[in-house]
C-alpha cells in the first residue's frame, strides 16, 4: 500500500459511523471515523503506528465495503517515520496528556474531561467530534484511548482557529488528570 494512498468512506461506512452497530471493533471504528477522503495512509499512522497492522485494518474495512481507496496524493511527499523496531518517540508537548503506562483517571476526572470536550465541540466545532466522544471516549478502556481523544479534540479546535481556547481548556483537563 502506497504511503500516499487516500481513503474515503462508502455509503455503508457513513451509515456505520452514524448507527454505531454493537460489536464493531473499536480500533476499526476509530480508523473509520478518521477517514475523510483527505487523509493519507501516513496520516492515519497516528491512530495505529504499526504500518502492517494499519494496512491489515484498512484492508478489513475495504473487505467490509466501509471504505474505498480513492487514489494517491502525489502532491505531498511521504512522511518518513522511525522504524517500528525503535522505541516510540517522545510525544509532542501538546500531544499525550497522560502517560500511556498509567491507569485511566477516576470516573469523576473522565467526566470533567468529557464535559469540556462536549461543550467545546458544541460551542466551537458544530458537533464535529460527537461520534468520537460517544464511540471512543465513552467506551475507552485504556489511556491510549484517552490520549487519542484529547489529541483529536486539540487538533480539531486548533484547525478551527481556537488555539487560545485549547490552551485554556487544556489547563482544566490537566487539572482533572492531576486530581
């Protein structure tokens, strides 16, 4: 699979995101949610850093006819990533808010974070993250899922031009995580 390959959701894929059928694997759902017709294979590696596993998951989604390969973006150079055999890179300062080796924060802390995400999603993003919050945040079992949600929320807010709001709300999120 070319690292510049772009994927789009099919009608069935769009329905799956909306209906959230029971038993659909969360990792596949996360990738399905992120596929938007613009992201390349390399862009999706943030969700699944193992390229072989990501390829397998994308092939599963294609076999289920939930996504389609829409071509190759030849305009952007491929992203060079470290080998999967090397240790993971240190997260960017705005990335992972909680160490992946720590247990999930308390239910109270998670509820505070969820309220912040839901409120800002409604106020600033026109409910763009509604499915991520209900499909991933509400069913998370690992700190990796929590970090994924926080990172997606930060990126969506910054992409919408609300960087100043991200800084203010991240303070509250960090406080909830520390409490």
